[in-house]
């Protein structure tokens, strides 16, 4: 997996394990299968990590910030999805857990 904003490579397996742990911690998925099928909201903003945490914007952007170590820059971009289309797919199927509104999300592509 490539994170274009911070120009960092992350092993695909490391990303999947982080995805599963993030889903269990923030979205209550009970096991690997549930996490792998979960439509995670993107919830990306041009704001710092403190803003995301204060507003409970827990989604793919927060996960990628944690993985990259670049906490104050949005990581979810069109280039991110283009670079990682072998492992992750953008969709319109997610729900913002704070508001219940339908939002853009992402799912893992299992090979």
C-alpha cells in the first residue's frame, strides 16, 4: 500500500491488520470477517487530528494518519485510491456513525 501524501509504503498485510483492529476498536466489529466486509466511512478533512478526534470523525482518514505518522494532513485522496486499487475500493455505501448519514466509504478487496 502506498500513501502518496507522505510518500510512504506500508505492507498490505500490516494495513489489513490495522484495518481489522481499527474496525473492532471504533465500529464494534466482532471478528476478522466482519471487519473485512465493513464499509468504512472516509471522513476525510483538511484539519488536524485533534479536530477529527474532537468531532468523532473516525474513519479511513484517521486510520491512515495513524499508520503514516503524519497526523495533521489528510491522507485520503484520489491518488490514494488510484495507487491502492489492488486492495481497497471506494464506494458510496458507508454510514457516518456520529450522524447516521450515508457517506463515501471504502472496503477491502480480498484476493
